[in-house]
């Protein structure tokens, strides 16, 4: 008789598309898990920026093919406070063998950790790169307060910390050396990304693609500034820069203004938010994908581009960068705008080099197919579900020593 598959609840602040990779990843993850017999469900809020998702509340529904339950986000776009979600979690986490918590510094995550520890349900935390030293320094006072108010207990009480790259684990544990056991399992991408390999060598108008949520963290301004600097590069006249994505209106306005104030303004296109077939077509047609983020624990758009056979140019803050560099699936440069510009010039100058690295990028992306990843997740859930009950709240180390985030210990 086949062993019973675990029943797993995924808790995340929101699944709205505007929040980028984390929202897409949890939906894809649950779909893939269901295909192998795991009952995977999502509990979340209706947050969608300053608006709300048009979903039924406080009842099970199908969201993009995944069993989901939504609760009203009452206050704070950043924290996404939802008393309805926390009340439901206290009553229902015991219905599940394990809970997968996505995010750290959010009300849904802290509430899920509290509910699991009270009920003795083991849980896994996926920090989404928020424990990276660079991320910890952003809004440090708010994070210091949240560590004291429950985020430290959330992390300390976890059965495991789920990282999506080895570099994410290394950086998190360098800042927080007493974190629970870490497990590296990547998130996957849709198989449709592998259907057609990109080939743009003969294109009359090759383009560089920057596709991400438009946020200061992504440093899209580096791409625009480099593009203007390369206006006079021989052969550059046929190239275009395509910036796809959306974000805070003020950030988008700044980027558009920067793009318009330079010699290459007529060769920069803002494509806006893209998804589905339009997104895949944009990825497949690109000659080069660029991601100069301050910090990126994975980057779904990056992996999707590589699956399409598009080489990538990334900076040191992208956690996959070291692996991309080792297998020559693209280029990794230091966190310096001059180095980024030089690498962009070099990448654009050689069709042969881009093609070779594009083939290696596609091979590298094979590891992000869902079937291999779900096997690792099921093994993780099986091991977690067999653990003794979650640590009671009284035994979890507190946050009394978080006076400075540079020396915080959990």
C-alpha cells in the first residue's frame, strides 16, 4: 500500500501578481505538489497593493487551480495585518500535517508560527531572501520591532528553514548563525518555458530584456544609465532595451524620466506588466536578460529566461550568480555600475558568445523543472511531519538581544 501523502498548508501574505516571484512561486509549487498526490492549500489575504483581489473571503475557493482561502487585509500594505486570517489559523492548523510559511516580516507568517507552536504542528519557513544582510539593513527599525514582536520566535520554532539557493543559506546563516536546520530546495518554473529555445542571432532588432517588479531593489536605473552610455557603441544602433514589469508609480515615473533624458531614449521601451503567452514570447525573443539587483534570492524571471536559452547578465547580489558564472550560463559582475556597463557592452558585441552561453543557460535551467523539485519538497514534508510536536512557545528563544540587527542572534 502506498504511503499517505502529507497534507500541507501554505501561508503567504498575498498571492497578487504585483508582488512578483514569491506569489507566482507558491501557486506553481502547490499545483506541482497536487500532481504528485499532496493535498496542498493556500491561506492568504486579499491584498493587492492599495486595492484588493476580487476573491471570495473566508471560504475555500480555487485560485489559479489551487485550493485557497482568503481573508481581508485590514491594515498596512507592508505588514498586511489580517485578524481574520490569524483567527482561522488558530482553529485550523491542526487539520494539516505541516505548514509551509512564506515570508518572515509579515503578519500572516508570525500568526502562522504562533498557531503552529500552540497546536504542536511542525512548520517550515521560506524567508524569501529577507534574512540576507542587505535585506536586513533595509527598514531596519521596523524589522527590529518585528523580530521582537514574533519574527524571532517564528524562525527559532521552525522545523527547518527553506532556502531556494545555497548562497541564500550562506548569507542568512552568516548573519543569524543560530538559525534552525536549513534545506536548499529551488522553486520551479512552468514547463512551457522550455518549449522553444530563444534564438535571436539573425534578428534585425535584437533586444536586451529587464523583466522584474519595478522596485529600487532591482536597480533598473543601472540598466538605463548603461544603455545611454553605450549609445555610440559600434553596431548598437539596431539594439533595443525592453523594460517589462510594474511597481510603485513613483519608482516607475523615475525610471521613465531617466530613460527619456539620454541619447538612447528612442531605443528604450517600457512594456508594462506582462504575463502568459506575451511574457513567454518576450523572454524567447530576447538576446540577453539583465538583472542587476541589490539582492535576489532566486529570480523567477531570470530562470525563465535561461530556460528559453537566453544568457543572463547579473550582479553580485543575485544569489544564483556564482552558479551561473561557474557554468558560463551568462555573466556575473561586481556591484559596480561601470563594471555592469562594460559587461553589457561585451555581451552585446558577440553573437557567438551569447549563443554559446545561451545553450548553457538552457541546460542550467533544467534543474528548475517542477517534478524534481516536488520530490525534494515531499521528502522535506515527510521528514518534518514525523518530527515531534513543534517547540512550545515557552521554550523558544526570545528576541531580547535584538538591540542591533548587526548582532542579532536567534
